[in-house]
C-alpha cells in the first residue's frame, strides 16, 4: 500500500514544495503575496518533475502520467461518455427562462468562449465568483430556482460552457485589490493545509505524488487540475462539477466536506485556476 | 424526443466506419440502490445496423456491456450520403431507431 | 439475478416480433444464424459453457485473433476492448469475461462484407481473463488476455 510511504515522506516533500514557492517569491515574508512568482514556481516544479510530459498535456490529469490509462482514455475520447451531458447542456443553455431572458443575457459574449476567465474577483462584492456560482445567480436573478452545485444540471451547463472555450488558455486575473490577494492567499493556504483523519492536504497527493497510486487510482498533477472540468467519472457513473469534486475529495480524505461554493472552496478554485494560467481549457473531460 | 442513438458513419474509399454511442442505463441487475434494493436488469439485448435494406452488423448484448454503450465496426460499401438505419430492443421490450447519413 | 422477465419476453416471441417490427428480412443473409437472441448462452456462468451454448463447439487459440485490452482497467465499469482478425470468412465475433457472473458479455454477427473487427466497452467484475472468439469458416478461434481490475465494474 502506498499510503504509508506517502505519509512518511510527506513532511520532507511538502517542505520542499513550500520552499520552492517561497524561494521563488524572493521575499520570505507573509505580508508579501506574489501570485505571479507562485505560478512560475508551480509550473517549474511540475515541468521539472515530468520533463517528458508536453505542457498542454498536464490538463489531462492521470492520463498524462500513465501510458496504459492514456490508451483507454483515448479510446473513450473517440466517442466520449460526456457526449450526452454536453448536448443537454447546450439545449439548457439556449432555453429561455420563464421571464423570456436567457443565460446569454447574464454573461459577457453571451456566455460563449468565456469559461477560461472564471473564477474572477468581484471587486464590488469583495469575493471570488466562480462559473457555477455565476450560473446560479443568473438563474435566481431571473426568477428561477438555483440548481444543486453537485448534480447533473450544473454539470451539463458548465460542460457546454467549457466546451465553447476548449483550447483557450486559462486566464485568471488577480486585480491589485488587497482583498483579491487575500482570497488568492486563502486558497493557496487551504491547498497546502493538512486536514482530516488521513491528515492529507491537497498538495500531499497532487503536488507530492502525481503519477503514483493511492490504492488503485493514479493521482493527477495539481497543475491544470481544473482545466478539464466538469468531468464524466466512471467511478460516479456520471458527470461531476468542480463543487462535487472538492466535496468528495474532502470526504475521501476523511475531512469534513464544506458546503459547495463556500468561501474556502471559491478561494481554492481561484488559486488552482490562477497557477494554471496558460494551460488550455480541456472541458468537459473524462476521468476514471 | 431526441433519439438515444448517436452515430458517426464515415465513408473512406470503399469502407464505411461506424461508431455508435447509445444512451441507456444497461443496468445489470446486480447493483443495489441507496435504499438497498436491487435495481432490476434493464439493458439493450439486440442492436441492428442496416444499409441498403440489409443488415451490416448485429449485436447481441448482455448486461455486461457498459452503461451508455459504445460499438465500432466497419463494412464494405456505403457511400457518402447513404442512409444507415440503427435500431435497438431492450429486455423490457422498449426500442428506439434512428437513421443517420454516412458522411 | 432475475432473468424471468427476459425469459417471458422470449417465450412469448416478443423478441422476434420486435425484430420483424424493425423491418428485418425474414431470411437472414448471413451464415451464422444468430438472429435469435442467445438467451441460453447469456445465462451460462463459465466461458466454456457459454461458448458451447452459443456455438456448439470449442475454440482453438490463434495468434491471428488480435485482442486489444488494457493491462489494468482504469475502471471495471467501462473497459474498452477490441478484437480484429486476419482470418477469412468470419461470421461471428464474441467476448467473454471469465469471472463475471455470466461470462458472455457480447456477441456480434458479421455479415459478408463487414470487416471482422469490433470495438466495444464492457463491464468487468474483477481481475480475470477476457476471451475473444472468432468464428471463421465454421470453426472457432480464440485469444485470451488477463485484465487487472482494481475497482470492480458491477457497482458499489
């Protein structure tokens, strides 16, 4: 079982990853947040660790790490399992609300080809706004019931929007607003903090052990890990959103899962998306 | 209502390659639901592909075929613009059929 | 495992009624007359019994049957498995998963003019052999490959 070796070397590798990040930001001071330097160090860590992986391939998670799995994935991508969700999403997106308006009215460019800009920091509200959150706000603003963040409707909608952005580079902005920097830093802190019975942080698996197995699963690299969302998971026998993945990841590590779209999750999505800037959107995706 | 059958049929020289993805639960009858009750078997049993009035491929499926089943095969003949008719019948007697154009 | 519903449908001839309803000709243009759903073969437990029920004969291993299956299935619920062959006069191709509750997973009729190659996605309950059978010139040829399954495909 790989769990024990991961835990034993946890401290060492985690310290290294943290050090790499701090060292790259030149000033080892908690009051100087340098996301650009973080992103550079994050990218360097993964490209150094996996010199043979093509840059844009990191977004394919475990498939960039293992040849046998890659073959199975490529076979399924010929006619992917998320095909039906994607079709449903397109139909849902185009259907007007009871008041006659559509999703297109809520988003820049009618909601087409904009997924790579999410999440963004809303300076009026002072918080991070994710795509899933924006979609439900759109619904509520137009007199409709919000969708569950973890069920099929949200997955279908985000699948369609991601599809219209396929290939575009992730493009998350952090404005100079100190609250935006704080949100980013909160997300980063959440990512590196250990929690739960298994005492894992997100980094324990996705920074320290990508490409290795935890029980039967091959771990994906954190670099670009949200670019292929939402995903059709064979394990779920269906689609899942970013919210669903964050919740289930917490449960799986025996940590208390938070409510979908809670502040920590929004900030976490902000951090993870920002450090993946430049990597292509690959959603919707398929995973084991 | 939209068909459950998605087809991609491409003519390449004298051979037509066909891929089909069908929306169907393909329940095996071995899985329990959240309440602990067995979900009854519900799966496609026969799938037929016809071109120019004759069967070019026939599938006999059991519940071990994956959910949202996929199949790929090729046949000689078939030209761009031809019709390809696909039909299925499941163990509950339900069926669906669609006609796609070979591209 | 409740197949009583299926049995009733077949006994009532609902299967053939549905086929006629699909507009298929009453005289099939292919040799291996598998136009009737092989209910009995799907009920067999072992690969050997299922092959016998489906074809009435046994197979010999042949390197002319190319079976493509992963080393380790990423998920037992959706395992992409394909077979191709250079054998001539192929009339049937079928797939068996030895440790599934019922070994026969899928059987395909290959009419004349159809390439003897099939790709599909199957469920595997656990690590075991996948067997591909090709019926060529009235004889059976097989290829076998072990596929490791860590997360079983039958649910849970």
